[in-house]
């Protein structure tokens, strides 16, 4: 298997603005980015004592919006006190578009809780449905794939959460102050 660079195609549109005598300034940008030939771990037979191989696996689409705002709270000019508030925010949605060989999902060989799944985010978290403790013996109880109680769930009993460890929304704010 020969490795190659990931291929990225991107389209974005944005607008910059200033209103209220330039007191409020900002920009809004929207984007769609498609990455093909993702460089990821791909599970392989452990016959050679290696259970993963780095490979170009599948395609991913990211889409989102970036927002930047600056607002002058106090304007004292070059010889006075100036105070401004700034805000930066981002929303990003990622989705696996396709995987090689027509498979629907690939489990992460190093962390069985993560997977690549068509329609899901990259490194989607999968979980067992925990429902409590068996009062008769103190063992943990889970739901299997058919919704029945079990103390011994299998990998097939995991459910897709549609979530990964990367937040959909990110942001920050701050103040800038200067005097003379």
C-alpha cells in the first residue's frame, strides 16, 4: 500500500463589516472543506504482531462558520484611555463521507471506543448502554443491540453517539486596554 498526501478541496465565503462609526467591527466566514485520502490507522490482521497500519482511509467533510467581533467600549483617542471587547467564535461539523472498500465503519485498533463511520464524525465515540446494577449479584447491567439486559456486552452491542472529543462550538473573548 503506497501512502500519499491528503487532498483538500475548500470553498469559503465571508463578509467584513464596520458599523456605528467604526465602533463595532467584525467578520463572518462560512466554509466547506473536503479531505480525501485521510491519513489514519487502518486495522490489519495481527499475524505479524502489528494490529494497525497507517494508510490513506476515506474522505471527510468539514463545514462551519467563523465569527470575529470587536467593540470599542471606551474611545479616548491617541491621548486618552481606550477599552475594547473582542469575541471569536466557531462552529464546525465534521462528517465521514466514505470509507474504502464500501465498508460502513472501521473501529480504531488502539482505542476500541472510537471509530470511523460513514455519516459520523471522525473518531466517533461508541458506548455500551449502561442501565444499572443487577441487584441479585452486583454485576453491571447493559442493553445489548436488541434492547435486552446483559451483563456481558459484546462489541456489536455498542451504539454510535454521533460525538467525538472535538467540540462543535469553540470561542473566546477578551479585553484590550491602552492609555496614551
